[in-house]
C-alpha cells in the first residue's frame, strides 16, 4: 500500500475545519441520493438487529449516526471537526443514547471500552498508512469477540487524500487470515464505493 506522494501524512483537523467553514454540508450528506442509497446499504449490511455498544469513527454531521442509532443500545460517535459535531448533536438531540465526542483517531481512542460494533465509514483514506495500521490495532483491541467491524468507503482516488478506499479495505482484508484476528463475512462493491464486513475472532 503506497501513500499518495503529494499528501503522505494523515489529514489534520485544520483541513476539515477549513472544509466545514466553506460549506456546512461539504459532501452533501443531507441531500445526495448517492449518500441516501449508501446509508441504506450500510444499515442493511448489519447482521444483527441490536448492538449493545457501538462506535462510529468519523460521524461528520450525524446523518448516518441518526439512522444507526435505533440498532444500538449506546452509540459513541466521534469526529475531529467541531463544526460537524455541533450539527450532529442538534440532529440527534432526540436520541439520548447517542454520545458525541471530538476525538482524533488514532492519536486519541476511547480507553477501556469494548464495542459490539465499530463502523469506519468514509474516514480511513484520510489516514497515512502508519496511522491506518495504528487505528486497526486499536479497533481490534476494542472489538468484542464476535463483534462486527463494518467498513464503507468511496473508492475513486482523491488527489489530496493519503489513501484510497481500496487501500483501506485491502489492509483489513489482509488481516483476515486463518491466523489473524478478523474473519471476513463478505463485501459489496458498488460503482463508487465498497463495503466490507468483518467479525472479531
């Protein structure tokens, strides 16, 4: 897995601060038919009706968070962008079991917490290869045996992202070996995104 030579480092919080300063919904999460279909596919891929403890890395405006919440007993949703989190908190104010935190993974990670579901959606390609590996170690350590890890990422290359969605998914698929900690339960490839589901061995 090779980083983009023009942007080999993890994108900093300031990158996202600038993005949200320019546009309150920069990726059209609230209005895009593409996002609406992808969210439905994401929720539909979850094998269980209920996850007691869930963790969403990179929740942005909370559009997917709101849809995921009914399947969770408690949902911790984190992002690096304060402006996005402010919108997410307003959107999910009617959901008291959803908790939002401003957190930068992998530099920061919920300590001493175990999760039945971890969702990494549209965030992995912002990490450098080194930070992707660190985040993967943290995710595996926090995932309960038998718990689910769901990855969903846009696959075309973006010039200022360190990685592609395919890079991220390939990295986790390489961990899903008979001797590894993950079991690959299946995947879907769509025109512009892919989804892979894993369980913790």
